[in-house]
């Protein structure tokens, strides 16, 4: 992931504080004084006006002009058009929001709300230089912060972007610090919210991500999928950084009751399971490494695939599924391939720092799922139909499956220098 290339200070529009009102009044007084002098001079120079207006008339005229100036100053003092620099001189606390935004290139594509009030929309102008790069932003949000609990929301208005390294600093230091990567896009993860408290002395955060939801295409899976992008899973990174920053870490894992040697990626859901299967099957959601509950059964739409390969043949079920022989003593393979998001990746992945890798992930139609009849011929995860009815690097497809981290392939190029997989893949369809 490239480092942020610049820091942009955003002067946020806000309603005037005491200091700004006083400033506006001082400006109004100066304006009145200048207006009175100018009117007096005009009347003094113009003999016709001099004859027309008595001293009393001039006073009335000047009074009217003065009242108009005062009304204009009052309106200005209550109009959110000023920009804020510092209010600490009046004893008020200062709060600053800093964060890194990715791909902030279209005017107004992301709006930032503090406690439901619009603070700003970014970028403020068309910014092609921000295309597919990280930028650091700093916003003064003091006028929106309230005593106690506060919520900051990033809302995607156009296209897609990402946010990470969100921090709120108050008069006594950091109140919020969250490095987690979150991508957003219209029609999908449209908003991300962060909570912090002005009374907290430690850096704590609660993040809520809003995902669109679908329906499971495999009758053996009762979970409701959340719709994500590949970069939601990889956090636009590779290796251990991807694992640490992803909101889906650690992925599905085996329960403590599972026999030795069990592997979560082969765990069958509830159904016509083999003897000895460990209930309840892979979960629909997990508590991630940051203590947040997230859906772990996902749907990824509009991707392309690489070549489908049959490998890793097994003739017995995984210990978590009972460990017995598969039907008719037959060996079943995993059907493996990669998918990639064509909007950000070419499908290649040359090195851990290659951005193409961030938009690519490994998928497997599992051999245990085939042996149990959950996948294979005539099912929602028919590997033969996938190979014959779609073309590699060409056909757009949608997929569903459980997110799994395989640490054994974290450094492998063919695995996109990441341990992330959809395994088991439970369904696919043409986009």
C-alpha cells in the first residue's frame, strides 16, 4: 500500500461561535462608520442634496443605513459560511479529525457527518490526482462535538473509495484511533461509522459498517450473505498486514470441540452430514480480532476468474466432518481458482507490493462439500458447469462463500501473497 502523499487541511463550514459573532459585529461597526462618512461626504459635495436634506433628514437617512448594516452583520453571524481556525482563546475545547482516504477523486463522493450533521463532502473539487492513491486529511470538528458520546460517519455518495487510520484528538489527547481499513461503494458498503467519547482518556473505538445483503443460492447454507468487494477482505494489502488490517480476521475457525487435525475450510453446514460431523457447522458471523461482530458468509459480484484446476484429492472426510471414508470409496478433488475485481486488478500478481494483488483472492470448491453432495454436478457450486459455461479472464461472475485465512500460503505468488480464501465456495452464477 503506498504511503499517503500529502496532508490536506479541510476548513469545515460551521455556525459562528462567540469569537466569530464578535468579529462580525466589529466588522459591522467599521462598515457603519465608513457608510456614514461616505453618505455625509456625498451630501456635502452635492448642492442639490444639500438643499434637499436638512440635518434631521440626514440623521434619519444615516440611521436607516446603520440599521441595514447591523441586520446584515447579524445575518452573517448566523450563516454557516465561515471557516474555523482556533476557538481555544475563548476557553472552548478543540477537536480534530484526521484520516487517510483512498481514491478521493470525484467531487463530493464522500460525505462526513459528526453526530448526524454534515461536516464536509470530499473532495471539494474534481481531483484526478487522487485517483487510486491514499491522501491524508485533517478536519476541525469542534463545533459538531458534544459532551459524552459522539459518532462520525463516512458516507459514500458516488462510485467507491476507502478509509483507514481514523483518529480524533481532543484537548487532552487521542479519543479515537482506529487503523482498520474499510472500503465503501454505492450499492454496497455505503457507510462506515466510528464512536468516541469526550470523557474517555484512552483511544477506544466502535466501528459499524453497513453492508447490503443478499440471499443464499445454495439450499444447504442458511446464512444471509453480506455483499463485499475483494478489497474489503484484503484491506488493500498483502501478507501479515492484510491479516491484521482486515475486518474479517481471523475468518472461520474450528470450535474447541473439534477433533485434532480439523480444518474449518472443509466444515459442512447442517444437513445430510456424514456420521460424526461436528455441529453446528461454519458460522454466519464471527467476532473479529477487534471485537466487532461481522458477517463471515459473503457475496462478491462482478468478478472474473482464472483457470479452474482440480487438485488435492481426498477419499476420507475431514475430522470435523467425522473422518470416515467418502461415498463409494471415491476420491474427490478441490476445484481451485482465483477471482479478481477487473475495476482495480488485471488478474496478475507479481509481488507483495503489486496493487493488482489487493483485488485478487483464492477460491476453492471443497472436496468434502462435493462428497457430501453439497457441491458438484447439478448444485449451486457445480465446478464442471463453471469451467464449461464461463471463460477465464473474460466472463463476469458472482460468487458466495465463507471467508477463511490459510497461513500456509501467505507468501505464495499464486495465492496473491495473502492467506485469504473463500473456502468453502458455496455458489456461483453468471453476473
